[in-house]
């Protein structure tokens, strides 16, 4: 849906706002749209952003990696970026993609039974999660593993555990 109208300076605007995910015809709807979409396509989860992103009623696809392992971190970023770009065209509102340092955030990783490296699917609003180890997976296969996990999530064949 698109919103047309005047710019703040009073001049005519061809297009003010476009959203393929909702109605932007009111201030409330526009604020909601911005709140739900005001984050990068792939986030590095840290203390300053995790809580906000975790409570957007979206599933989080998190690569739990050791930031000291540059190769694993690079493969994780590449896989997340490729999958997130493809995913945003098919279902832009359901998943938040990101990565976190599983060594620095070991207590969090342990709580979710996530090893390093792994993919953690987390639904914090419903207190559910699932973990997929990447220990025996080569870095250049991370993307296909993530795609497979997301296909299973969409099909409803992943058993999410209580957090």
C-alpha cells in the first residue's frame, strides 16, 4: 500500500510511503510499521538491541558463533545475508536474522542449549526455541543448512522446545 500526499514543506509529493506489509494511512499504523521494520536486514545481537528485537513477535534466526573464529563468523554473515535478502521478498515480516558471539554470551547460549557454532531459532514472545548444531558442517554449507531450517519452520515440522 502506498501513501501519497504533500511533503512537510507543503510541496506536492508523488509518493510519501510505501509498504507491502500493511496500511500506512494513519499515524498509528505508520508508527507500528516503523517499529516492526526499524532494524537492519541482518543484526549483530548485543545488549543494546536484543531485547527490542526479541519482542517484536517474530522468530529470530540466530547464528551462534565464536567471534574469534573469523572464518566461521564470515561464513555465518554471508549465509545470513544471502538468505535474508532472498527471504525479504517472500515473507519480509516473520523472521529477524542475526548473529551473536556464543562465547561472550555463553550463559544465553547455554540457556537455549545452543553450541558454538549453531543456528538458534528463538520465539521469545512465546518462550520457544530450537537449535541446529553446525559443528560438523563446513562453513560454505551454512547457507543451505539455514534454508533447510527455514523450509522446515515454514512447513511446521520443527519441534520448538520451551525456553
